[in-house]
C-alpha cells in the first residue's frame, strides 16, 4: 500500500495496488440467462420462459431467507418489477456455487437481469419486425408504474431523436428498468 505524506503528516489519501485492492474483497456474481418466448401473430409475447443460473448472494449471507430453495433476489427484474405485460411467464433459477466469494455491488441482480430482459425484448421486436421503442410501448400497460415507464421511455426516445435515422456508423438503443 502507498500512502501520501506531506510534512510528516498523512494527507489521508491511500491507494492500494490492484493486487491488494481485489485480493480480499467480494466479487460480482457471474450469472447467465436463457430465454425463450412464444409470440402471437402480431409479434406480442404470449409466453416467456426465463432460466437463470448463478450464485445466491442472499443464500451465502442469509441462508434462512431462502424459501423453498428459491432466492427471489436472483429473479429481480422478472417478478413484480417486470415492466412488460406477458400473460404466461415462468422464471426458474438454478443456484451455482462458485469458488470465489460473491457480494452485493449496487443493485446486483437488477443490473444483470434488466440487461438480459432488455436484450431479449430487442430480439422479440426484431422477430416481430417492430421498432424496439414502439414494441416496448405496446408491452407496457398493467404495471403500477406504467405511466412513469412510458413517460421516461418517451422522453428518452425524443431526446435521442428516435424518429430520425442515426448517423452512418452509429447505433442506438433504449431500455426500461427499475431498481
């Protein structure tokens, strides 16, 4: 470890070498998701199957919080927080125990699960031949925060100039998430 000193007094600054900084801390969990969906004739999902795998941070620190072998925290973003209306959905989770300690790093499961979910929404929009922004708008309706989701989605689309083509070589995307 290095310390900064001025006139024999520490400035309060210290910096760990990278090897020291990560050697004894908890790591962000490595997870994976597999998703399949059934779309109706208009491209709207009528069934969505989500399979998640990864370590249970909750189970590591608070095993008594796991009910019936299910860590609801690992499924965040696909449960009540799910912004989209899909009548038939199934979320499954398989616990995987890594050989490194994992810990909480800012809305852990929302971060990864929102990314998985929104990436799959893009795939469904593509399959349906729909604009990703308009596709999301169609799927948001019943959630208690639907008006807020739509307001933010519309504001982002407007600020991004979504109704105009992006410049050559530029890609853009949008997503809806709550943490």
